[in-house]
C-alpha cells in the first residue's frame, strides 16, 4: 500500500564547541551527545505527530506528520531542542555542545509493507533527508546562522513569522532562509 504523507524534517548536527566531534577520540563528546540524544528521544516521542527519530554519527533526523501538527508547532520544537541543549551543557561542562538545525517540509511517498498483523514496516521514499544533510554539511563549514529553513518549509510559515526571516542562502541549488540577526 502506498500513500502520500505531508511531512516535516528537523535535521540536527551536534558538534563539540571546543574540541573534536568524534565519539571514539573524544569520550566527553560521546557522553554529552548521548545525554542530549536520550533527552531528545524522551521529549519528542511524546508528541503525536512525531513519526520517527533517526541518528547517524552526530546527525539526528526527526520526521513529523504535518497532518497532526502545523509548521508553527514544529518550529516551536526548536525552543525545546535549545532547552535540552542548555541542560546538557550544564550537566557536561567538560564538553559543551552546540547544534545546527535545518527544517524541511514536503510530500513523502510512504510504502507500507505489512509483515504480520502486529507490526507494519514503513519505507519512506523521499529526498528530503538527503537535502537536509547537504545543507547541514554546508552550514557547518562556514559562519552561517545555526537554524535554516528550506524554501518548502518557508512557504508553509504564516506571514507573521516570515517577517522575521531574512534573505535567502543557496546551498547546492537548495534555497534556505534564516531569522534576521539580532542587533
């Protein structure tokens, strides 16, 4: 069975502020990251629109069902993520961490394969995760704002939030926006 589902993606890249961001060579970073990730899991899975949370190395991908949450509530999760970051840095002062975040939205084709009656398996076919990872790698290499919205996510935002967003950035032909800097 194949269905189309509007989803949003929150992609996070967690880095050490003062040292290398490698789990094996920096055990303090591993401890900080693990605490942050477990706190994030506990908090995000409570939300009924959270579909899945994936982790690979120091990147975390959170998938949201836009039928169960609007983009404003997903954008508000940034505050929750920042709160978890502050708690992590208070608990693990040997290796404070920071993050880069990219928000993407679009239609995803979901192929549902049912192996048995108890546990259906889902396969998502979309390039949204790949796009967010490309943007994460680009903003991580230079001095860009720590939060970016792709154009598809930006289009769904209400006008009052769009007013706070500044000019576009382009990464691999992917248009992104961020908040205006504070003066």
